[in-house]
């Protein structure tokens, strides 16, 4: 058997990955000081977050993205609870600065139901928090005759959905709001 060279020209193809600028999210306390150990969520459009990171000692969470992403951003920190930003593009050279300033006064929504119900909570900006809550291990369902406590929420108007049920409620700092699913 004789091996002959190919009769057509051969081109070498070299694929190189173009590294995107890392996307960074800064999390600061109410006075503007960096918060380390905050969990940051790039919420994307699916049921679960697109990416999750933790802030370092400088209050920065860094995400290595394969491509720019248009996403809402949420942060959770034990001492301050939740805060979020509406959708923005991350991972490009001209992406706007992304800083989340936590608030000191948070409230709580308590959901009760006579039947089992999966609950989704929407922030005042319309962002669904269900995926981020699930990721942190916070239950997003209420058992028959039971209660579901969603605390650490900054003040504002929230929407709660459970199947066909929908309710809006106003969360105030230091207060507990009760919602009954019927």
C-alpha cells in the first residue's frame, strides 16, 4: 500500500478563544464600604441563575463569561439580605459599572396556604427571585396549612405568584407582611 499526499490544497485552521473582559459586580454596604462574602447572581432568563459568584475582600465578584450577557443581577449577604439591579449588559469593554448598594432596613413576606403551593416572588423591578432563592436553599413552596418566610427583602412593592394566584404586597423595613393563598 502506498500513501500519497492529498491532491487538494490543505489549510491549517487554528482556533483561538477570544477572551472576554471579565464581568465584575461590586457589592457595598449602605455607607459604600465593600462587602466580602456576598453571593452574587446573574439571573439570566431561565429558572436558575446563569452564574453565581462570591465577593472577595474588595467586595468584587468576578465572572468569566464566554460571551456578553444581558442579565438582571441580585446579591445576598447575611447582614443585609437581598438587593438587585435591573437588566444590564455585562462582559463587554463598554459595559456600565455594576455596583449593588445594600440597604440596612429589610422586611419579610410570610406566605400561608391551605393547599401545597410553589411560590415565586418578583422584586419591585419585576425580577423573579425564585431561582436565586432555590440556589441558596431557601424553600420556594409552602406545605398545606404551613407558612413560608421570605426575609431580608428591601422595602418596595413585590408580586407573589403561586399557580393562578397572584398578589401584590408592600414590604416595609422592620415589618412582616402576611399573604394567604386561597
